[in-house]
C-alpha cells in the first residue's frame, strides 16, 4: 500500500523551510530544486500508473452490465460540480471584491509581478537527465479506456495480468517517491519565502484570504450538501483523508495523493473496479477547486484593472472560463497557464496585472485541497449510486454505525 508520510514530518519540514527563507533568502531560493525534482518524478510515474489503473478498471467495469449507467452518472456529476464551482467563483469574486482598490498600488504591484514572473522554476543542468514529463491525463484517458474495454472482452488474455503487475510495481515506486515529500515541502516553502519574502506578499493577501474563504464555503456548502443528501458524515470523511490532504498541501502536487487516495477509498468500501475508473477521470474532469480559482481570479484581475463588470461580462466569463478550464486537466501548473490564456482572451486585464498572480500561485493550496476532497467524494457518491459501496466498511473506517447511506 502506498502510504503518504505522516503529518508531523511534513509540518517540521514546512517550519524549517519557513525559517530558512527568512534567515537566508539567497540560499533558500536555491532549494526550489527539491520540489521540482519531486514533481518531475511524480509526473514520470503517474502517467503509466493512470493508464494501468484506468485500463484495469475499465476491463473489470466493462464486464458488468451497469458500466453504461456508471459512465453517465459520472459525466453528469462532474458536469454539475464544474458548473457550481465556476458559478461559485464568480459570485464570491463579486461579493468579496478582492481586487477593488488594488490598481492604486501602481508600480509596487507591477514590480512584485515581475519579481514573481522572473523567478526560476527550472532544474539545473546536471539534472537535465530527469524526464520532463508533463502528461496530459486527457490523452492518457483517451488511450487507456478503449484499451481496457477491449482487453475486458477477452478475460483470459495475459494482457490483463501484465497490466495488474505493472500497476503494482508503479504503486511501489510511488511509495518510494512519497518518502521524499518532506524534502519537497521544505524546498517549496523555503524558496517561496526566500524569493518573495513575507512583506512583499501583503498586497495580495486580500485575494489569498478571499479565495481560501470561498473554497471553504464551497467545500462545506456544496460537498457537504452532497454528503448530507447521502447521510455521509462529512466531517469524519475529511478527517479520514487528513494524511492525503496534508501531503498535497505541503508538496503542492495533487498527483502525490493519487496512489494513496486510491488505496484509502478501497478501504472505505469503494470497489476497486470503480475507483480505478472514476479516480483518473476525476483527476482530469472534476477539478472544482481549480475552476473556482480560475473564476474568482478573473474577477480579481478585472477589479484590479478597474474594469467594470456587468452581467454580460460575468456571463461571458462564465462561458469562456468553463470551456477553457478544461485545459487545466492533468498538467502541473496548467491552472495558471489557463488563467493567463483566458484573461488574455477576455481582455479583462493587462499582462502586468495578470503576472501579479504568478508570485503567489504556489500558495494557492486551497484549490488543490478542494480538488482532492472532490475526487474522494466522487468515488463514494458514484459507488453509492450504483449500489456497490460496502457500507459496513465505510461505517467501520469512519467510526460510525449510524446507518450511513441508509435510504429509508
């Protein structure tokens, strides 16, 4: 089982990184290599792992008559979450007004923007041998799904055994890489503080607070509402995912939680055949935290540029943002790239204003945590929907016997 490191080593690494960033900024900036290597290694492993998970799961799911119904339910659920998160981000931006008055900051804000935009995020030459894979999960899904379905039509073939063996080996490799998570957390924190400092980020603190507040409200209002409809103890569910959430928050990589989250959901009572299909699709199409961030950031950029937003402009943002946000699927750092492209398309802000968010992009842990919670909840919801959820296992793991998902 691929288990993430416990919270204490990660917390200690973050504290040490913070201290180094304050005490020796020049040295701290160089530690970004640690987090870069960690993300590169994960990118190297996760593309074939996602392929094996989906192919194996599709082969098993394809042998069941309910495969079509599960697929339809998955698409509808992901679509509903996407719409709600984009709408929530726009509403939160209009209500909280995080960018109002920021244009008055003038040259100071632009200087901060360029400082963040020019910060190095590349590996040194002596590490050029590391594969710079940034796999797009949509391409992996497009290949793995028909491959798995075709293999499932011939259950006696050795191909399925090879896929299962490869999946096990990749999970073991992921477990080894995850032990590097504290080092990655140390490097990410130290380099962020050393590069920008604490005081230099204060002009953007309002947006950081606003997006975190909006994410918390979305998680408890929307996800909590879904859990309440199914009588799932949502608070206990969040506690159950605490190690995966801590891992993602400290490393800044949602891919770090893919393998351990798969194992945890299987323990929770979600059948493996369903998890291996739903989870890779969720990582590509169910990114509510990212959609919320993109929508709210568009409003923030418009407000920071003194651009008036009427209903027509907001409706255009909603439509264009919903479509363009699908390009953020499965590629590290693509949320910021998608935001920049969307802002340029809508002409809501100048390039200098858009660059303001570069300096704080890696502090936007709220979108990553929201995504991971959404991935886990999606598997539980869809397992309950098709009647394959092991309710006894779920009650046992959450420490409750109060009739979870009792529909009576």
